């Protein structure tokens, strides 16, 4: 469903040749496809059109102001997890009234800011947090809209580091304790129950865990509607995307992967959960991040050197783990393709970055076309949790970002200037004057 592909052997984003952007802006370079993002948003909206649905884009997946403004333009809301993210939404002309605020550690300052901006709802992750929200709201003479994030204790069957809905995880309120906290909240003067929420994990590639969790929480939502007149049930984000399409079309024999990758479609997802949700008559919130933005972005990098050793073919590129952290952190797979399509033999290749860590590795012995110094490669499906997780490690500047629509483009974030990386630092006064 994404809009990246080869035309006359050149890789395009929509109707724009990626080589053109690389020549203009250099590398490493993130490129996003606007029509892919809006297409994903619309397909999800369509699949759930039987319900009164609101889509709250998870800002943590891609927080560039242009992406947030695009979501605003297509009438989306937002899932935020910090004051910073809420400020970004506001800077992108987003409506705080369409924002839900998640996160286990909301500070009093963050709560105050969000209340001042009249967000749609706080998704509360503990009783202590509920009491804190009540206290801050009392000080501001306001009534805060709240929902409990339920931890349904369902295995999401995804990577352990992105599983959130079991009792081993820090998130939410245990399913069995949820009613207690609603009763408690009812007695507080400065909060009112607006909904109930859950989010069981990210990159789910089967609908089963979703269905299991919705089926478990729906009767609770029904009870809460009767007792406390809640108006929404948020079923969170988590829809997985395909990172390795080649798995579907077959790989050379020597390339062994654990399992063929398949994922959920919006239709399959809706088919599994809508029957449990419809009878509730509640507004349903979805909080997708990766599904909207993941396959809508690529990271382009230049090959600096090719180093052949007795054991390995290292392709050394100018993007590092600081630019795209997922492979280093989760051993995630990102498809790697050259900007100019190649024919000929595939070579087992380790694509590695410039950072001084062995974890700075994007592929191990992966069959790739042979590339040489000065050529460009694209890391596919880097539109979600790519730039938002980037860092200045090794004092490497943040890459540039470009948004493409049809055959035009805009530089939505210039490459960071080196001096910007230390501009807010100071040398301690006693270090300044060294006695010789
Ligand atoms: N709602 C809540 C409360 C969340 O915590 C998350 C993601 C989402 C929605 C959006 O989930 P999505 O639809 O994108 O799966 N850095 C990891 C992913 C961490 C996800 C954290 N929470 C990665 O790169 O795979």
C-alpha cells in the first residue's frame, strides 16, 4: 500500500525520483510519502466506518510538525505521552481537544499544562496518578476528564521490548483492580470518568491478541457506561506492518528467516473486533502510529566504503544507529534496497554504520546486490520510530527530513548544523581559566 517503487530502475517516492532529493539535500536523509500516510489513515477509517471512530495518531511514531499538521488536516487526533509531544501538536495547529494523554509518569507540571489546554482525556495508569490529577485540577478549579488504561493481561505475541499488556509490564491498571479505581474516582471532586483505554503492544502481526483483549475488556466497558456514563473505549494502537516483503516472494535458500512475515489488514482487524465493539454504543478510539507512518518513510544513506574480509562483505554506509536505532535496539529488520535497481548475483552483506559500536549493524549476511562506494541505499519502512528515536550519539547531527506529495517535495527539517549539537552546553567557570 506504500508509494515507494522502481520506475526505469530508479527508486521513486510517489512521482519523485529519490536520487533528485539526495543530490539536493545529501545523506542520511529521511523521506516521507504524504499520500501513503493519508491513504493508511483513510483505509483504517473506512474499515471501522460501522462505528463512531476517532483516530488518534501516536505522536511518538513520527513527530515532525509537517506530519502532525497533515494528520490535523485530515481531521485526526493524537495520542501524546509528554508535555513536549502535546506542545508539538499545538505547534502544528492540532486541537488539544482531540488529544489523549498516556504514560506512566505524568508529572504535576505536565498535568497542569494539559489541563490548561483542555485535552480530551488523561489515560490514567495508576491510582496514585488519579489522585495527582484530582489535586492539580482542584488547584486549577477544573474537572479533569479521565479514563483508566486497563492492563488486560493478554500476550501480544510480539517482541518483548514492545509488549505492554501483561502483568509483567509497567503499563496500566491490572484488569482485576479496575472497578476499584473507578469507584474511588467517582468520589473525587475534580475528575470525571470519560472513558476506558487499553494498548497491549506494538507490531502485532495477528488479530488474535487484539480480539482476545477486546473481548475481555468490552463487558467492562459496558458496565462502566451504565455506571459512570463513559463515552469512549480506546483500543490503542499496535497494528503491525510488513518489514520484509521479500519473505512473501521467497529468498535464496541460504537465507533463513524464522518465519514468513504476514500482517494484519485494517479489514481483518475490524472484522475481528467490531462485532464486540458495536453493541457497546460507545465512541471507539484507535491510536495507531506504525500503521500510519511506518511504510510511509525511508532513510537514504550513501555507501562510504566496501570492505571485503575473509569472512565478511561489509557495506559501510553514512547512516548509523543514531539515525535509525531499531535494528540495534530490537534486532529489527529493515529492507535495504539500492536507489538504482541492480541485476546480478546477490552477496551476503553486513550493512554497517559509522558509529563506534558493533551494534551499529543493519544487516548480517543478508543477500544484497553488490554496491560500491558512492552509491545510495534506502532503508525501507523507517517512517515510524525512525527519526523520533534518533540521537546525537558520537556527536553526529540529526539527519534531514523531506516530505513528498506527488512530484513535489518540501524540506521539513534541515540537517542539523554541527555547532547546534553543543550550543546549549557551557564550560564550568572553574575550568575556563587554567593555571599553567
Ligand atoms: N498507544 C499507546 C498508549 C502506545 O504506547 C503506543 C506505542 C501506541 C499507541 C502506538 O503503537 P503502534 O500503533 O505504533 O504500534 N519503538 C518501538 C515501538 C514502541 C511503541 C510504544 N508505544 C519500535 O520501534 O518498534
